[in-house]
């Protein structure tokens, strides 16, 4: 069971709020331009919202800039991600600009700057006991898995990094992850898994 240290108990949340507030102010021109481009190239809505599980599995609304079209097949079902992800959408994702609205999730307290990435609600019953530990802390905009391969690593590896983070939440560790994240974004590393638009679906519940 996860035990909070002094940093996590008293410092991490105020630090998250201040970092998200400053980043929102500094990056507001970038966010405005991105929003206008999304509106022009992909139409409305500009923001993509989706239910995601947070700390202790509590569901919240995740905010991102839209990066896909709303193309559907003849039966009205959305086409696969790779068919709806345009060149513009790929650029948004490769630069991580699509994730900037998540700063508002951090301000609200749904997320942290650093923590396991919030995945899909339907994955909750698929986790084994070890994997489910990723929900013992707030999800983050970035985390250990994101600086160790992002979407280019397997689910098993990703969950391993997530749980390792849960077991070692520290001030220096968080700032190291933030620094490494900036480097990974600049290099545009690990954007997608092989043969996928981003990452394939997590389907197996391993023992």
C-alpha cells in the first residue's frame, strides 16, 4: 500500500498548482494559436474531453486539444484512429501540444504534473493487483513511463515504470522526470507504438 512522504503530503500539490498556473500563463499564446489552428483544420469541438480514471480510480474529465477528425463509416461508427489522425494531428501529438489543456486538470486537482498517465476507464477491470497500484497516486501529464519510451514500449514495461514511480515519489525524482520529458518532446521520441497511431489497446489481465 502506498504511503505518502512529507513531499507528497505537503509540497507536491501546491507545487503542481503553481507550475500549472505559471505554465498556463506563459503558454497561453501557444494555446490560443493551437486552438485556432485546430478550429480551422479539424473544426469543432476544439477540445477533446474523455472520462479517465484518476487517484483511487475516481473518474474525471480529461481535456486535450482535438487531434482527429470525426469521420465515420456507413454504419455511423468512428473510423480507426489511424484513419482519423491527419498530418496536422500527428504534428500536434509529436510536439505534445495536444496535451496542453491538461494543465487545467492539474489546476483542478484531477491530475499532477508527474504521475502515471491516465488511461481508459474500460481498462480498470483488466488490471491485475500489481498494475492497479498505478491508481494509488494522482495521474500525471508525464511520468516515468513517458521518459522511458512513452508509447514505444510494451504495456508490461509501461505498468512496471508506473508502479515504480508510485513506490518512489520524490521531489528530485519529479524534477528529473520533468527535465527528461522536455528532452524527449524536443527529440519527439516514443510518439507511437510500431504499427499504431499511438498505442494499441490494453486487453489482457495478467496474473
